[in-house]
């Protein structure tokens, strides 16, 4: 599986962090962009919990070699992925800075299209077999755009946003962080 790395070669990853936040990045339970509902959106909390629960359940059954979304750090594989995420979810990164980090030492890291989670969060009802199919696509590293998904009888297309599930040590890379503030508001 080419999207699972167990190595010590330096990796460069990205995260949107609050100004006072320290590396390593988002933990699915604390500080990730979907960890807290926006004040007007409590339904999202239930959707997020259900999506994460099902992905973890499926991982434990068939993909144990991959880092758990519940225990790994969530980062972005590239700056482009982080910027695409900001474009898709501006309220989730508003006021945060894009920080570049490098791995140090041994790590376990897998790469997945986070757009699968966007699909799971749509307001629709999926059968357990459909949830299993989506979880399988996610864990095997398929991109959403490779699979013919539909929503409300229309083809559902999303640009890929590759997230990195990382277990290991990270250190901040030098450089000016990019602001998540809208232009003119920083």
C-alpha cells in the first residue's frame, strides 16, 4: 500500500493552527476543524461522530496497520491540500495560521482523501453497506473523484484534499505562516 509509510525519512506536512497553538496539529478529539460544531450547527456534531465512529470501526476490522483517526494527528499532505481545505471550509480555518511541520525520527503516516468525510457529512441517509463501501475507499486510499458518487441524483464531485494521519514527532519548519484570516481582516 503506497499511501502508508512507516519510515524515518523527513516528511513535510501542514496544519491550520490557532496563533497560540503548538505543534503537532489537529487531534480528532481536540482542535481539529470538525471537532466542535459551529454555534448554529449542532446537527454536525452527530454527523461527525457517526462518520468518525464508522471509519474507526471499519479500520479496526480490515485496516489495523493504519494509524487510527482517533489517535493520530490530522495534518495536510501538502500546502495545496491545506489551501483547498480552506477554500472548501473557510469557517473552519478562519483566524488560524497555516503552519509547516517536519517529521523527526521514526513515524507511521497514511494519506487519505478527506473529501470522503465531506460526503459522509452530507444530509443523506446511507445504508450500512454504503458506509462500508465509503470506509473501504477511504482506507485503501481512493480519491473521491475516482468513484462515481451521487447526491440528490446528481454526480457529486469534489477536489481531493489529502490528509495525513501521523503518529510520530513533529517540529515546526521555519518560514512565515500563512494567515487563515480573510484579506483585510488580519
